[in-house]
C-alpha cells in the first residue's frame, strides 16, 4: 500500500475525486457511517488568500460519499480562531452554499458540547462531534505558522477544541497539548489542500500557487513530508516530533512510496519558508500569547520593516496578565503596561496604528 497519494492540477474538485477513487476510499467507509469533515476555516477569507480550505475539495468529498457510500449523515465541522465568527467563514468560503446544495450539516464547534479526555498526562476538552463520528476526514491547508513553524494535518485538529481550550494550550506550552490531542483524535483520512497556501503566515496574505493535493492516512508521515515541501526540516517542528514519540505515526522515509497523479501538471515552484517571522519575533517579548493575537502583532510588524522597535520591546501574552510594567503591551492581557492597546484579540491594522503612534 502506498504511503500517500499526491496529485497535481488546477481543478481541485476533479483532482480530489481522482485521488479518492485511486485510493478506493469507498471500501474503507463503514455502512451507515456518521461522517465528519474538518476543513481549515481559521478566518473568513477566500481560499485564494492562502489560509482556508478550498470548498471545491470538500465538495468533491461530499459528492463522492453521496454517490458511492451508504452513509447516515455528513457534517462539516469547524471553529474559526479566537475573535473570528465561524458562520461568517462558512459563508465567505462557500460552505454555506455547499451545505444547501447537498443537504449536509454545518457545525460551528464553538457551540458544540465538549468531553474531557485524558492524553499524555493532560486533561483536554474536545468537541463531542468528532469523538462520536464513525469516519473522520481531516482537510487541512498546508501553510506556515507564526508560532509553530507550519500547520497541516496535526495542527488542524486544534480546531476540534473549544475556544477556552485554545487559550489554555498557550498557557501550558503549545506544542505538547497539540501533540497530546492527536493521540485521542485520530482522523481516518487526511486530504491536504496544498493549492495555494501561505508558506509564512497562518492567516494568509502571501499565497504561493502550487496546485497540489495530498491524500493519506498517517498524519505524522504526511506532515513530515509536507514540511519538506515548505523547505523545512520536520525535526524543527516540535509538536510533530512529540506526536511521533507518542506513537501517533511514523516519519516519512528518505524514499517515500507514493502514487503521483497528473505529474505533467506539476508546477515548477520552489517554495522557501520565509524566515521573516523569526526576525520579527526578536522585537517581541512573548509569554503564552494566543495565536490570533500574536499573528496580529507579527502582521503589524511586517508592515514596519525599516522602522522597527528595540529588541524584545513589545509585550504580549497571557503571562503578563495583572502585571504592572513600564513598557508597550498589545492585547487585553497586557493592560498593566504603561502603554497599552486593548483587544482580545486586537486587529492587525489597530496594532499597526498603535505602534506608529507610540514608537515613531
């Protein structure tokens, strides 16, 4: 059996269908299964922006299930990141229209019931819908991330927990709870959207067109392979290494056994993960910052190249809550700073305006 399937082409719906058929997914889905599909809709932005899952990929999966499998229900479940509205993301990204067309259910996981599970010594709150599914399909976007270097199969599961838990992950050390979560949430299938992900920022803005889709079953193997597609060493992705050590999957071999489809359509794109985030991080004093707040600050600083503050000058994160500090702080948690921008989270344009006022 191949390690995974890799397809190239500019029609993501057709390409996804071909991959599903090549992998004979219909033979793997139980009769009368409750199927849950988890895309990445972190923000209400169109997929061309480089952050969200193309609706055409999920449409191909839904259509395939309805035509070839005897499933009892299909639910598309997702929760946008802190401060963003999932319903708006469903609409902007085309999922509201998809649900009406095929009669499937849209679930905002921010409103889902949760269950406490134990994983690697941690108590973790998980949205109930995923635990009750009979067949779980993960449809992440391959892209960069300002705090975890990259996000793909494993990191996408962070959208399967409530907002309160997302914040707590940053308090207890982001990488271990992400890895621990993958020991209890185990998708049956991963279909990776590598059409035009942003190799640097998780909220998009700098998409790189590659026209690729990957399909496979081992998230560690897939993520370690995809790290290479971003010109990264998978050993530098902490949560990925932890997940492997927890027995979630195996790292990709030097010569992976995969089936390639549409190689004639392969784009000659050489993606280089941009190190700008590491550079910008030098100007931040971060302590347990949530991803959306940190991303807003990174985006603002990215607009200030050539006008940068002193190293480590800007405070951000839950670790500064209730502390009185003479300095600059971003977000509600840094309300004790002498110069402070409120917001939970603040928007990138607000952060940029604030920094210009206070520092330039």
